C-alpha cells in the first residue's frame, strides 16, 4: 500500500486534516526542527523522523530532511512496487484515494517525477547550479538588520566562489521540477544507495538555489530509472515554471498563494490528487471540505 511522506513545519492543523483523510495508510513525517512537534497528532499509522533537520528556505537542508524522511518511509514499505508519495504539511487530498491507487496499479513502475534540464543556455536556469547561493549558511528568511547582513554575505560568497564550469556536470542530467513526487520503493531504495552518484550530486548541488527541486530529480534522471519517468528524455527547462512540472499536485503558479477551505471547494484542480498550500485556522471547515472532495463516487 502507498506510503505518504510529509515535510511539515508550523501548521499542524492542516496536517491533522490530511492525516485523518489518510488514516488507512502509513504516514511518515519530518517536522522542521525549529517547529514545536507537540501539537502534531499521534496515531498507530503515523511515524515521525526523530533526528530532525533545521530547514532553511532554498537550502540543502531541505534535501537532508527529505533524505531522512525517505529512509523512514522505506522502513514502512513491504514491497518494491509500493509508492512513496511526498507531501508538504500544507497539502490536502482533493480526489478519492481510490483514484490514486487505480492510477498506480494501471501504470506499474512509473515514476511521477517530471522536470526540465537546467543547463539549457538560459542564464536564469544555469545560475541556479553554477553559482553558489549559501542559503543554509545565511538564512534568507532572516528579517531586519540581520536579514540585510545575510543577503550581503550571500552576495560576497557568490562573488568570491565564482561560477562553476558547465563541464563539472558532464555525464549528469541536472533536472529541476516540482519536489512533490511519487516514486516506487524499489526505485527509491536503489537511488538512495547509489553512493557514487550521490557523492557527486552532493558536492555539486550543496549550495544550489532550491536544491529540493533539483537534487532528487537529477538523481532519477542521471540513473537507469530515468526512462520510467513521465517525460523521457527530459527537455530543456527553458522559461517553464516549477508548476509546469507538477506531478500529482495542484500548485498555484505563484508558489506562495495560500488556499482557504472556501477556495479549495471551488478550485479547479484538473487531474491533481492533492492541493498545496492549504491553510485554515478552522479545522472543522477544512475537514468538511476535504471529506466531501475525497468521498468515493457512486461508480466506485
């Protein structure tokens, strides 16, 4: 059965609603180390990463947290054909879960990990990996005087560290897309144990811009698993946005807009199974909306 892996921080209410909707599944959760974990629900089907990471926006710490989350998810998988679906703590299901299981069963082994090649000649794309951004070292969400100091230090770091040659990436497919993917346990186990490839990607992407959208995609597309993805071979990213590479999620093109329960009920999500970013202080309202959206249809 599918295992849901959740990267959560700061919004236990939305996660509680999602956890309730997924109560018949195994759920593994990484709660940002800077977040109080006590409000998060406890249940037999919910397991939490114990060695939590202090996640910094845009930094490699997001990759580290996901890595630990995946390791825990694999412990819950009983078959290499099972899927591990990555969610955020602000994702909620918006279609019957039977539809998702049907999708997986009708397309065995397919990897839901779409992306575009970053080294495509466009400066805005290439600089994400050829420049060093230092978001873990100098937190981009720091405000006030320290925020300005950190921004200056990041610029100094970029200037002194220079630009990587494109040749440093020879033999690799450096791909970016939406981080919210669905991978089989077999593929995930193989990818995470590919030490040589991971050591190289770790070094090259350690200070890239938003490596959570790059690292695991590049791991997939630089391996023998690439041909099992939705789009093979990958095309240049060009001017496409992250949302153009969505897998199972509806993500607003702004990447930042918050969706309320009322908007969620009226939202046209197409073929998406989950919506992000959903936030509500009113659990009952959100719970009622989600329950209605995922209710089995008569033909099921």
